[in-house]
């Protein structure tokens, strides 16, 4: 039985994300993906970027679906998924020279976003890069009506979630020695923010 799950959003955004990651991760060797979701991104990017050892992680309930994608593509550079809780004091991966996450910060609480950056600060090697994909507001203002509607939907479902202000997120990153080096416009009013770990 095929246990793979599919995401329409992943099918739409993986090409533009790959275009950014080819350059951003060109000198990287090991990528820690946080919140791998269905596992489609991991399977696709590991196949397109064979120089990278790709480590997908997510909460335990999502691991079977990610493992199904790993089994289906059978790539030597795609590792078995690991359980990772961003709020945990210790993560299952001790170091990586690249970290990637897509569509996660807006579904976490703000406290968890802070814990995410603290964790990245612990595991990302000096000179390493962090790539974060998703919707962001600008100085508290939504950049598109669709993002405003999405934010309202998120907050109605969970008041602790919501589209994050990129400046506020950048302040959390700075506290962990991360310097913003890239801001790429992406489809459907999303962005890809790139930080480098500078100690």
C-alpha cells in the first residue's frame, strides 16, 4: 500500500524554491529540514541536489508519510526521517551547515518561532545558511489580500498562529548570530528569506 501523502502547494512551489536553493545551498553538504510535512519536498530536493545529504524531520505523527516518500525514491542522500519538536531543549541533529523549512512559522506559536531560531542557532555551523519559505507581513502590514485572508483563517483556527512579520522574525534570528542575506519573492505572495550564521 502506498502511504505517501501529496500536497498541491508542494507541487506548485517546489520548482521556484529549487531555483533559490541551488544557489543558496551550492556550498553546503548537510541540510536539516524542519517540518518536512508530507515528505515531498525532501524527496524532490534530494533528487535535484545530489551533493546534499538531506535530513528530514517533523513531529512523530508525520514520520510514516515522510518515510514512505523516502522508500519510494530510494535516494542514497535522503536520510530516514527523525522526530523533532522545535520546543525541545535538544534536537536529534547536533550540527548541519544548512537548514531549510517551508510553511512552518505561521502554524507555530510565537514562542515556538523563538525556540525554532534558538535551535537553529545551536545546530547551524558557522558560515551555514538558513532558508525559510512562507508568507510574511511587512512592518505589521500584509503584502497581499490573500495573505490577510490566510492570516485571519489561521488565527481563527488557532489564536497563537498567524502570518509573521519578517522584521520581527529577523530580530529573533539576529539574537542567534544569523545575518539576513537574501529575500526572494516567490509565487502566491510568499517569500524565501536567507540567513547566514555569523559568529
